[in-house]
C-alpha cells in the first residue's frame, strides 16, 4: 500500500468537509461536515503512525475522537439554544453583529 | 598749509595702531553721554507722570548734562589731539564670549564721534526744550519725552560704538525709537502706516547691514572680532580680499540707503513727517537719517576700498548720492506740505553727503552733516512754529503771509533757508562748496586734487544747489508771503512762545556761524590757524584706521560758480513768486500760490476770469518756463509721479505682495498641500478601514471561507516559494 | 568622561517635586479650588527654589561636565539606567522651565479656562513640569524618551479639554504628529544601542563614542529617524502643521508652556543627542536641515502674514523663530549651537509672553480676530505697550533677548563647520536675513492692527476691556524682565552653554576628522584591493 | 489477533489490501459527497454513518484495531445518535436545504478545490512513493502504556474537558 | 509468559512514569478546587451561589502559591520525556493566566451575580479553561498542546453564550465555536502532517525532523502553516480575526475580557512553544509567515478600529493590532530567539494588565449606561473622574505612551526587531512605529470624548463601582503603571526567559 493513498483520501475527505461547512446553511449539517474533517485528520494520524510504527499516532487519534465528541456535544447544545431563541438554525441568517 | 596736511596724509598710513586707552577723563568717560538720557528714559517711563513737569524736566536735565559732557569732551579732544595727535580713545569690555567669538562693548572716542556727540546733544537739547511747548497739551506728553530721551541715547550709543555689532544695536534702537515717535499719534491710520513704513524700510536695509557686518566680521575681523578699529586697520593694511569688501560695502550701502533715505529707499522719510515736528527735527537733523552717513564715515576703509573710490570717476555710492540729491530736490518742488518740502530737502542734502563720501571728500561730507544739522533743525522747528500757529502744515491752504504774524520765526526761517540754499557766508555755503570741491571733477575751473574726476557728480551737485535755492524760495514765499489763506475764524495766528523761539534763535545762530569752523585753506581773511579746524580735529587722516585719501584743493572760481548757480536758482524762483505771482495776486486781490497758467495748468484749471491775464503773460511764460516752470512743473512733477507711482508703489507693493504671497502660501501650500496631505492620509486610513470592515460581513461561513482560503493561499504561496 | 556627583539628590527632587505636588492635589477634593491653586503654585515655587539653588550651586567653571550626576539601574533588562545630570547646555532650559511654570500658575489664579476644573488642569500642568524638567536632565536615551513622551498626555488633555472650538482636531493632530515622530525616534535610539559596541543607552557613552563603528549609510538612516522625532517637535517645515492648530486651540497656559518649553524639547534633542552621537550623519544632513530651517523662516513669516487670528499668527511666528534656532544648530559650530540655545530661551520668554498677551486679549475681547481688534493702546495702554515691547523683542531688536537668538544664528551660517558646504550656508544666511524683514513686517502689522488706531465701535465702550491686572503683572513681570536682562547681558546664557557645547562638539569633531581619515584610508584601500 | 496482521506475510495480500482500500475509499468519498449535498438532514446523518464506518475500516487496514473499535463505538454509537437527536430537537425541515444559493456553493467549491490542490501537491511531492508495510499492528497494550505514561497529563485534561463540556452543554441546552 | 507476549505486541513493559508533584502542583491545585466547586454545586445547588466567586478567587490565589514556590525554587523541571516542562517562561505565563483569571473573577462577581446567569457553572468553566491555559504553558508535545487548547477553548465557547436569552450572546458563542472548531481542524491537520514527518509528537523531535533538510519538504511547510493558522485564529491575527469582534461584542463583558486576554495569551503561549521548540530550525518558513501576519494584523487591525462606534468592537480590533505587535518579535525569532521570546512575553504580561483594565472600565461604565457605545463615554470625566483617569491610563498604555506599561511592551518589541539587524526587521519596526500613530488616533478619540465632551442628556449621576470591580481596576491600573515606571524585578526576573525545550 502506498502511504499517499490514505493521505489523499484524507485530504479528499477534509476538503469535502470544508465544502460542507461552507455551503450548508443548516447548523446541524455544518456540524456533520466538521466530523468529516476531523475524521480525515484521524486517517492521517493513524496512517502516519503506521508508517513510523509509532504509537503516538493512534493515541493522538483517540484523543481527537474524544475531543470531537465533546465538540459535537457542545456544538449541538449551542445550535439548540439558538434554535430555541430564533426558531431557526439557518447560519446565513445569523448576522446581528458585523463590521 | 592744509593742503600739505592732506597730501601728507595720503602718503603715509601709520602701521601701528593709533588707538589709546587712557586719556582725559571726559574722553574716557564719554560713555556717560549716552547713559544719562538712557537713565532719563527709564526714569521718565516709570516716574514721569508723578513729576511736576511730567518728566520733561528730567529729560531736559539729562540731555543738558550730556551736552555739557560732550562739550567738555570736545575741548578735551582738541587738547588730546594737540598733545599726542589723532589717537582715538578706545575702552571696551568683554560683553560676552561664546564659541570662540568675543563680543565686546566699548566706546571709541575720536574726532568724528565727539563731533557727533556735540551735534546730537545740542539738537536734542533744543528739541527737548522746544517740545515742552509744542506738544505741551498732548495726552502722551510724558511718554513722548521718554522716547525723545531714548532716541537721543540710542543715537549717542550708536556714534560711540567701538564695534560694528554695537553699532547694529544702536542702529536698531534708533530705528525703533523713530517707529514709536513717528507713530506717536497712532490713533490715525496714516500715522501708524508711516511708522510701519519707516521701520520696515529700515529693516530691508538691515538685511544688508547684517550680512555686511557678518562679512566684515569674518573677512576683516578674522572671525573673532567686530572691532571697528581692527577691521578698518585690517582693510587699510590690505589684508582683506577685495571680493569680501565689495560684498560688504554693497550690503552696508543698502543699509545706508534705507537709513539715510537714499534714492529708492527714501520713501519712508517724507511719510515720517506724520510724527510730531520736534521728532522730525531730531530725525532729520541729528539722529536717525545721519546714522547711515555716520556709518560710512566710521567704516570708511570698507567703502573706500570696496567701492574703489580712489582714482575713479564713477562709483555706486557717489552716483546714488548724486541721483538722490537731484531727485530729492525736484520732489521738494511739488510739495504743499511744508514739512514735506523740508523732508525732501533732507533727502537731497543726504544725497550730498553720500555723494561726498562717494567721491572721497570725507571731511566735506561730515562737515555738511554738521552744518546741515543746525540749519535743518532750524527749519523744522521753524516750520513747526508756523504749523503750531495755524494747526496745519499745508502751505497752500492754511498759510501765506505769515511773516506778519510771526516775524521772529520768519527771520530765523529765512536764515535757515539761506543756509540751506548755500549762500555766502552762511554755514551751508562752506560745506556745500567743500563737497563740490571734493568731487575733483571741475578741471575747467582750475581745481586740483581729489580722489578722482567725478565731473558728473559735480554737475549734479551744481544743479542740486540751484534746485535747493529755488524750492526754498518757493517755500518761504508760500509760507510767509502773500496773503494769509488759512482759517481766521479762531482769530489771527500769533507768534510762538519763548520755549519755541529760543531754540530757533540758537539754531539760526548756529546756522550762521557753524560754517566758519572749517574755512577753506587759502581763505585770506583769517589766519591759517583758523582754517580747516574742523577737518583737522575730526578727520582721522593720520590714524591707523583710515584710508589714504586725497584732499582736493579749494577753488575760488568754483565757489563763485556754485554761488552763482544757487543765486540763479533762487533768483528765478524769486522772480516767479515774489514778482509775478505777487503781482498777479495784487491784481486779483487773491492770495495765490502759483501762476494759474503754469505750464502744468495750461489746459484750464484757471478760472474763466483770468483768461485775459493768462494770455497776457503768454510770452513771459515761454522764456521763464525754461528755467523755472519746466523744472518746477513737468520735471518735478514727473519726478514726483515716478516717486509716488513707481518707487513708493514698489515699496507698498512689495509689502502687499508679501502679504499676498503669504496668503497664497498659507492657503495653497500649508492648508492645501501639507495639511491636505496630513488630513488626506487620515482620510485614506479611514476609508481603508471602512473597506476592510467589509471583511466582517457577520456571516460565520464567510469567516470560515476566509479561514480556509487563507490557509490554502498561505500554504500554496509558501509551497511555491520554499518547497517546490 | 568626567562627571561630578556632588549633591546629586538635587536633580531627582527637582524633577519629581511637581509630581509630589500633583499627588497631594489628587487627595484634595475638587471643589476646593483655592487650595488647588495654592498647592500648585507652592509646588512650582518650591521647584523654582530648587532650580535657583541649582543655579547658585552649579559649578560654572566646569559647565562642560555633567554635574549632580546620578547613574543607577532602572530597567535592568533593557539596560536603561536612571541616569541624570546637568551641564551648561541643559541648565538654562531647566531654569526656563522652572521659571515659566510658577508664572503659569499665577496667571491661572483667576484665569482657569473653560470648562473649569482647576484640579485637573493644575495637576496636568504639574505632570507636564515633571516631564519637561525630566527631559532636560535625562542622560539615558530611554529615560529621555520616557520623559519626552510624558509631556504628551497632559498637553493633549490641556488642549482637548480646555481648548477652543476646534480643539478635537487640534489636540488629536498634536498628539498624532508628535507620536509619529517619537516612534521613529525610538527606532533610531534602539538602532544606536545595537550598533554601538558598548550596548548602552547612556548618552554619555554614546556621545563619547560619537557614532564610531557605524557605517555612514546606517548613520544617515538612524539620524533620519531622530530627525523626524525631534523635527516634528521643533517643529520644522514641513512637519509644522500641528503647531498653529494646537496653539490656536490651546488655553493660554497651554500655549505658553507649549511655546516656552515644549518646542525646545525637539531642538534640545538635536544638540544633546542627534548631533553629538552621530556627527558624521549630522554633517551629511546639515545642509538639508539648514534648508528646512530657512524654508521654515520664510514660510513661517509668510504664514504669519496670511493670518487673521492673533494667536495663530503668533503660532506661525514660532515656526519662523525655531527656524533660526535650527539654522544655528545646522551650522554644527560651537557658536551656532550656543546661539541656538540662546534662541530657545529667548523664544521661550518672548513667545510665551506673546501667548500670555493673546490670552488676555481673548479674555477681554472674546475674540482674537485681528480685524475686529484695534485701539488697544487707547483702551488698555499698558497691555498695548507690552504687546509692542514684546513684538519688538520678537522681531529681534538688539538689546532685547530675541536679537541674540537670531543674529548669532545668521552669523554662524556664514562659516559652518568644516565639511559642511560654505556656499550653501551663505545662501541660507542671506535668506535668513531676509526673514528678519518679514518678521518685522508681520509683527508690526499685528501691532498696528491690534494696538494702534481707534478702538472699533464694537468694543469702544466695553467695560470688560481693562488694563493689565495685578495677577497678570506678577505673571508677566519676570518674563519682561528676562527679555531685557538677557538682551543686555546675553553672556548670562552664552557663557554657561559655551563650555558644554564645546565639550560635546569637540568630542564629535575629533571623531569626525577621525572618521574622515578612516574613510579616506578605506577608500584608498578599497581602490587598491 | 488481527486478521490482516496474520496475513501480512503474504505479498499477494497487498493486492487484496489495495482493492479493499479502493472499494472502501470510493464508498467513503461518495457518501461524504452525499453528506454535504443531500437535501435531507436525516439522510445526511445516515450517509455520515457510512463515511464513519469506512474510516473505521481504513483504520483496520492500517492495523489500528483499537482505534477502529473506538471509532465505531464513539462515532457511530454516540455521535450519530446525537446528531439525530439534534435533528429532531431542532425540528429542522427534514428535506430542505435548497435555498442555498449557487454563489455560496461556488465559493465553497472553490475553497475546497483550492485546499485540496495545495494538500495534494504537497503530499505527492513529499511522499511520492512512500510505502506502508504493516508488520506489527499496534497493540492495545502499547496504546494504553503510552496514554498512561507519556500522555497522562493530556488524558487527565481530556477528562476535565469532557466533564466541562458535559456541564456546559447541559447549562447551555437546557430550558430555564 | 508476559515477557513472551510483550515482544509479540511490540510493546515494552509498562514503566510507571516519574511524576514531579511539585511541578504539577499548580494544575493539581486548580483541578482540586475545580472538583470542589463542582461538588458543592451539585450538593448545595442555589445555596452555593454566594460562595462561588470567593471560592474561585481562593482557588486562583491558592494556585499562585505553588507557582511562586516553583519560581523561588528556580529549577527547571521536565517530565514525560520533555512533554511537560516547568521553567521560568511557563511560570510567568501561568502566573499571568491565573492572575488574569483572578481579575476576570473580580470583574464577574457582580456582573454575573446581578444578571440572569448560571453562576456556579460559570466559575467551574472558567476554572477549567484556566486549567487548560496553565497546562498549555507547560505543554511541549502536540497532543498536550491540542488537548490543552481544547480544554481552554471549549469552556470559553460556552461562556460566550452564557447570556442565554440574548441573541447576540448566542450568536457570539456560535461564531466563536464554529470558527474555533474550524481552526482546530486546520491545526490538527497540520499537526498530523508534522507528526508524520517526525514520527513523534514531541516538539523537540519535530524540530529535529523539520530542520533536518536544508530546504523544507512540502508537508513540513503545509504542516507549519496549518498549525500556525490554527493559532493565528486563537490570537486573532488578521485575516483570522473575523470572529473576534462579533464574539467580543456578543459575549458577557467579563467573558470578553477573558477571551481577549487569557485566551489570546494562551494562543500565544502555544504558538511560542511551537515556534521556539518545534520549528526553531525552520525559521526560513516561520519568520516570513510571522512577518506577514504581524504586519497585516497591526495595520488592518488599526485601520478597522478607526471606524468603530462600539467600544468593545473597538477593543477587539485594537486587539487584532496588539496581536500584530506581539507577533512582530516572532518574525525575528530565528535570528534573536531569546530577545524575541522575551519581547513577546513582556508584551503579553503588560497587555493582559492593560486590556483587562480597559474591560473593567467598560463593565463599570455599562453599569450605568447599559451600553458600550463610544458616544456614551462622552463627558465621563464629569461624573466619573476616577474611571476616566483609569480608562485613560489603560487606553494610552495600549497606545504605548510612556510612562504607562504599554510603552515598555512596545519598546521591547522594537528592541527585538531592531536587534535582528535585518532589513525585514527594520521595516517591521517602522510598521510598529507607524501603527502606533494610527492606533493613537482612536484611543485618543475616546480620551477626548471622555474628557472634553459633555455628558449626553447632562446626566451626571455617578457610576456605582462595586468593591470587587474596584479592586480589579486598581490592580490592573497599578500593574499597568508599575510596568512602565518601575518594571524592575518583575520584568527583570521573569520575562528575561528562554524557553526550555525539554527532552
């Protein structure tokens, strides 16, 4: 196996995620896209860990998974809060403050 | 005998300095002379109002004391001179020392300065006394006397200076005093205008003074001293480069032109008549305007070498003097204001002095300064006396026939006029004659000697003599003869009081006798020991700080010729005024000031009733017009036109232009360009900030796009630069 | 280099005494205006007393040596020391500052400008005093910089709070301009620190080093930074535009302090720092400084002629006068720099006084528009005469202080230091001399239009227009006396500064010649190699 | 014991690995694209499950079974459920994401492509022919040893982090 | 048996890590107090509100004790192969975080108690965020840095939304959160590349790896840039600052103060850890990168601040510019590493004091005006002279006017860039100088409004400043002035630091 096949897959996922967070209006969908990005990173980490035969990559990936879970949690909490106050989670409408 | 003296002087310049530090008490302590009026200034300023005579007594006392000291100094100088020869007494003390440059303050007492002390103090004393009456009811009486004292002090300080820097100080102080005094009645705008004009014109000259002084300081003073004696000595001994001297003399000449009212910078002088008459007398006779002449005399080596006076037939200084004397004389013709006549006459006489210095006739110039002081003071005070009586200076409107009301003033005025006109044997005759002799340009008439062949200047001087005689005749006629034209509603004018008359007597007396102190050598009526006393004691020809000048030989024929010219001038004017105008006036029972059909008026200002008369004198008109009317009419008027429209306008315009340029610079450059740049950069920053703010659109996904895109762009850029 | 450290507590107390006074005033409630005025005046008098003691105790025989020298650590990590000392160069300026401030407080006794609040006003003034004296005693670049900047804030607020209509623009402009200059100046200081082997901010050492070991190109750049910093403060053309605005809007006291002392910080910086530390660059820059100086002289005068506001006119005249000071400095000669210091003091006294007068005129007439004024001599004769007197002093009348700032500067321009183009400076000399005419022009014009003539109908019967009051007399008399005193006895200043100037210049001139020799050797060497 | 590890000695398996990778990768990319393009939020969550599972499969391919298991447990087990809750609670219209303008999509696409281009160029440039030979799959032991020695501080910190996130999320999300 | 299995799994026997308890004491203290507050919250519920703030203060002050003892001890300590390091640098930063946190607590006390907020949880989250920060100061490997970053960020995201009913606060939290996550993602991706290049998460190893080659490999370039971008977000450097004004404006003001000071400082700490330990050999990459970020941040930040009408937004943009100044020394970090580090640390410490002070005044003024519009600061001097003087001190300190602390900060920055003696350094110095002038404009404008204009509506009722806020003001003001006048030992001992690489 080539290292690059994993890395390019990860880059692909990353960029699809980026597309998602930029193009989606629905807050929940944006959060899902974030997961794509974070998973892309994990693939990278594990692939590199495998390359160098180092445990650090896996450990890093595990920490990332944990943190990602926490992030999704509070992300959804904030989205819920906004939904409750605004009855909408359309990100493009949220621009009370600017300039 | 004196010729021998002069020739002897030309050959040998003492190499060792002819300066001594110790001498008679009166010479060593000559600095008391300016100090007294200075103290009196302070005294009057602070305590004058509380004094019984409002401070006038303090001023008079101080100046009187100064006069006494000066007189004693004069006697002391004669003794000193007789004892050890022409050794100037110099005492100086270090004023300050900085950056290796030493500034000293001190007095230089020699014949020249002693003579000036005498002239200044005596004129000032009489002006002080005169003023107690003349400005007696002025609301700023005390203040007037304070500045009169300061004016005197400044001039005395100036003439005693032993270095150029100190001269600058005195020079400027004189200027500022004249500013204050000319503007004494500052409520009227013309008066303050005149004061400003005087000061500013002088300032223009001061540019020259400052640069000239600095040039001398470095070129002749070695960059360490301003000492006049040392600078003069350096020049006399040929240690100074010619270029520097040309620059210095030209620059200083500019200063002289402004201060001494030489042609093109003279316009402030007539305007300065706005001041009270005693001030005019002081300015014109003894202080202010003669400062320039004095400076040339004091720094004569600079000019003698710089202008290349010796062995030439033309130079800038002499030419300016010559032009000034004729121009001033012409202008005096067309003035209606009696003081302006005198003012232009001063311009003209100063022209004589400068021309004399320009042709190398040092003694003649200084002597003329000396005599002129007396008769000009006499005339000014006299005109003041008249004006005091009629409350006006306008000869045509408010005067005429004054001799009936003011016979005493009339007599003194006549004496003064004759002296000014240079008629034998009054003071003006001797000094003017000497100037003409000094030009050395009369080969035809048998004169010899002198520093060059200044024929042009001689002719101008002759013409000027005729003019002088003529305009003074006009002035006398208009003022004192004919019928009174003024307002009689407040009663007839009456003779002035003793405080005015006594100074007039003294002055006219001096105007008569002053000329005798320098009788020309070979004048047979007196012994040789009485001839050329003035030149003997005043001219530093044997000192180390004076250039080797040639002295011209006096000439009988020239004296006769000059007198004749003056008489012709006077005679023509007498014929015109005293004969024709008077006659016409008698016929028409009017008080006339000129012939109604004068060339200038031929196209009809005359009233219809006079037409016949006009025609009757048509022929007369032609021939006399050549001598009198043309001079009096078109030429003088043209000169006046040039004066008012060109020169004066130039001066005024220069001022206006400066203001205009100032406005333009301020509006366009300062507010527009520089400030505009400053404010503009502020606006640009503001606008850029506003544009940048658009980045923060408020939409979080736009923010994210920037984040990711910038990450990609940065990474891409760095990849391309560093890794690929 | 030799220093004298006797009595060296004196300077520290002198510098911080006003600050102590300010701190005391912080504790006094705002309503008690009288106490504030008393404390402020007392503090400044104590400072003046200390300055007087300094003047008496100063060893004039060694005026070229830093005296009362203190050198202790301050901010160790940046090698900044608390290094202070006084020599003949700074002594007159310290005395000037100490003199001006009590006068300002006397004047403030019944002239607290709108909108009142004596407490804040006086506290700011006292802080200002500390900053100004501190700048003059600092012998460490960082300390100098700090004091140099300390004066900014109080002055900003003085203009901003107690200023006129357009105070917002003026105060911000003042602040931004001066900060711009000093920020670049700081860069230069730092560069100097790193480029000099000694790695020190000590002005003593840097002066001694005189730019040795710094290449010419670098010196030029570093000098340029300082030039901006000091030049803005002076202010030199074309960085002067803040000055008229600041002066016009500032309250009288602010204008007086600004004119009398603040502007001198810039020129002082030139002679204390820029020139001795970078003589080679100074030599290269001198013609340009001289050029800007004479442009300033003419330009300032032309600006004056265009003004319709009395205060603005006086402000513009500062541009011209400081032009003379800068011309003296640009000659790089002993004499020129001595003249410059004299010019600073003279300008401080004279222009300070003029601003006092302007303030009083404003108070009486409620306008400074020249067109509307007139006849002051009739209505308030003493005020009018004082204006006339000070105008005369300002236009450089000999016998008064102004002359000794002007004439020697022109004189010095005839023969600038070796290595500086003589021809160029002679042209400057002529231009500067012409500037004196213009100076007379605008000042007399001002005098004529304000003081002479009949009072305008508008003010003819205005009871507000009274003659000089007692507090005004007390505040002004020392200045008027000083103008005469220094005019008659200029040696009082010249002889104090002389040794110090010679000392600082000697040092850098020897270095200069050294540099030239080295440079010549280098160029011949490079030619060979 | 890992299946792949056991077979790793066999060179032929490289082909199998690559085929396996290709299939999963294709599925992942397709699903990922659906996640970010589908109009239905619930569908998006389900497509996300596919991607996450694919990632787990890749982990296995890379010899990290423990991470793979964790991935399945945490992501598929918890996160996706969380998403579904989120979808329900926000009552987002299950279908519509149609109102997104082309401009926005275009911008997103440009940024995405740009980013990918940069990444891809860098990766290809650096790891042109870097080969991955999985010989010793990482043991859980090693991972746990590392976590509890080298990374103990981070581990403790994560625990605090999770607690804080928990408390915070409750406070933020609860109705009060 | 075990011995036989171990090689098979490729893992060595578990070695119990040596833990220096003293070194970890600050973190443990804070952790303990955090746990205590959580438990009290759980146990006492509403009754715990009264003691939450004092207890948090106590927690922070107690945390200072081990920091001080460590400082007095003076030994550098290193654990976990250099993954966790205690040196002067980390101590001064920890102290800064803790004290900044303390000041934030003082500022929050009345603000939170008087508003409609969840109080106990607020302080709990605050403490956990501070814990993340002090961990960051010691973190020297990628994982610790990542986790510490998340630990300090995630509570902050939530605190930003703490004013739950306020749409602006919601929006602030959302923006802050989303941007934070995106930035973390980019940073993580960069970290993964760096890890891949080095085969280790330790920064020292990464340094060895990235500087091994004469010219950097492509992934190293991207890795470094992505990581830096992640932290550029955190320190709100242009153009990654976009979230800051919105988040600052919407968040509760004490939280804003916290984010703008502590969180920014933490970002800098991480950045400096990475640059000075991880990338130091790759200065050819990060110097120009930092140069660009610094120059862009200070210029753009200042320009954008010019047009602000809300003081919090203004402070946000000024914070962007301030970040630029702090980044400036990092642009010469490869040339003069010690000086650059010292300069940035000094700036951070002084910035913390003055910016917190400014926010304290904003909070105090808002107690009366209920507004953060600059126009509401008009005439402040007439009714709140003390606050005005304090605000003046803080603003002009931010502008860098001597003798206020800000000048020393700027001085050190300039010192560093000049000492580098490179053209780029000099140009950056000029950037700093010119920007100081631009910045002065808006600071001075506020000063002018406060001092020289009349109060709107002529309302001259004084502002009621509660004790704790007053203490916060006094503390920050004193530090701000002291840092400028007599920085003495504080600056001397603790900012003259070099960063211990560990390992």
